[in-house]
C-alpha cells in the first residue's frame, strides 16, 4: 500500500480523553474513532490488526479440532429465562423489545444459544466430543466504559463451547483449550500467564484466566519469574492426546502465578527470592468448565451407551479479540509509539523515501515495493511529499516492526538502511539483501 492512497488520519497531539497508553496511541495512529461511549469505529489500520489477531485465533482453534460457526448478536430472552439467567445477569445486559413486544437482548455471551443449538441437533453420545466456536461482536452495558477498546461496551470475542459425555472428557477439552490459547498468544508476540480465577456470572468449578503483564493492568499479579521463560517454539501438540495436553497444562501452571484476589503470601515466600515478581496484568481470555449447569435445566441430553438420557458436560472458552489489540500495545510500546510484534503487524515493513521525486530514489523504492509484494509481504510505502522527520515520526507512531530507508546518498553506495523498530538498530545493505532479510524474518509467519 502506498501511503498517499491510504486512509491514515494520524494525530500529532495526545487526545485529552485518553487515560492509558493503548487508547492514546490507537487514537493518534488513526486506528479507531469513538462513535459513542465505549463504542468505536475501526479505521483501516486498526481493522488490519484486528483481522490479524482474529485469523490467528481461527487457525489455532481449528488446529485443536474446534469447529467454527456464527451466532447472531441479538438473542431471544426466552432462552435466558429458561436457564434462569435473564434476571440474574444484571444491568450490563442490554434488554430490548421488538415491534411485537417480545423480550430480546444484545448478547453478552452465548451459553444459552449454543445449548439450544446442541439440543436441537445432537442426540447420541456417538456424536461426542464436540466443540463449536464463533468470533462475534458482543455488548455489555458497562457503567463506566473507559480505556478505549480495553473496557468498551461493544467488543469482538471468540466464544467456544465444548460438549462431552463425561467430566473426564470435558476436562480434556478444558486442557486442550488452555494449550491452544497459549499457542495463540505466543504467535501474537505475547507472554500470557494462565492463572486460576473466579468464574463470575458464567458459573462453574474450574476456570483459568490469561493475563498479559503490563503497567496498566487491572489486577496485581504475583508470580515465579520462571513462568515467563516458557514457550512452545516449534513443538507440535497432539490435541487428541490426553496425556500430552495434561503435560503441557502442568508445565505452564505448576509454577506460582496468582492475582491479588487469590494470592497466598506463604506460598509466594517459598519461591526463591530472586524469582519472586510482582506486576500488573491485563486479562485477555478465560476458560471455564461448568459441567451440567446449562445442560440440565435446558434439557441438553444425549442417549448414553446404556440407552438412557445423559446431560452433557460443558465448558466455555473466551478470547477478547478486540481487547487484545489494546493489550498488545500496552505490553509493547515506547515514548515514540507502538511496537507491533511481527505476527500481528498491520504492514510487515515501512518504506521511507527520503527524496520523493528523485528518479533514482523513486525507482529504488518502487523496486523494493514490488519485490516485497512478490514474496507475499505487505509493505507500506511512504511516498508522500513530506519532510523526512515527519515520515520517521509516522512510522514510529504506527509501530511497524521494520523500516527500509531509501535516499540518494545511500543509493550512490548501492545501499539502503534496514531499521528494527524494537531495538532501534540500523544496518546498511544492498536493497536485495534487505528483501532477503525480511523474507527470512517473516518465513513461517506470513
């Protein structure tokens, strides 16, 4: 994409309404525009990042054997009354009536609807296990929407629901989700720590939430520093293997990690002092096992091996897709702007032409642009007739991981400059070498 043809309404000044870094930088970088309190339009740059995150979630969910679908945003209140949650959920639920005076609601979650779908179409234990998921916009009428997309009223979430014959099978689904979430966050360049949590209005006995460490996190986190050294790398996971999923779960949850709500000071002090850490954390996902909480009152049963009806064991699993955009920025920025990890960056590299209109510089930039596109990369070419300082400031603000700077002086020596946004380090090299370097960096990502 050529910047002269793109819609990127960047702001030079910090918006007065933005209280935290991610909100401020998303507004300044032209990623979002507020439509109403806690509701945002996603402008082209923000929308590209949102889709990158969504695609990673889809890929990892399907790698784990989960089946995508799509449920509506508006739901009938009848299902919620059937489960007993319609009156219990609270004022965060936006309740409305249609023209026939029927009670409706803008879905804050989908347990009732997915249970109704299941009971309508699945009748035998032979159809299990089954995990369905969707990525859809949701609405919760927060009393104080703030912090941009971090605590908005409208938000994009992945919701997954597993249906299993036994508790043992359902707990395997729980472990499978935990593993798939950790892989998803790692691909986004995040270190997400799984922690035991409170189930809240969803209900259930077993739940983990996933927190990303950032200064503006809602929760205080106490943890063993060794947990942040864990990663998947290139290891393959057999999601059908109960033993392997359980092994990964134990690896990532055996070390101490608690929020302030569940912190145990005595256990924390058993950790060697040089490994004890305290930080703030942002919740970016949560998984639940709630057994037959919904299947029993809503009649979601299957015919068991003995021919008798059995209520299925269920779990739900959420990832805050739109919230992750803000969380990544909170975890990865500096005083100049955003620093995108390679896995979610809106463009893979920025090309800065220091002398727009110069035939040699224009030709070199065009050649770089075409070469990168031919390799399947997505460059952003700043071809505006602007001063170099302004171009650099824009690139730093929007946070592309790599920048190629092209100017007449370097071209006389046959080189361009490749700069890392994260480290600030620059290296001069031939244009074709810069292309090869970037192809290597993004190999396996694109």
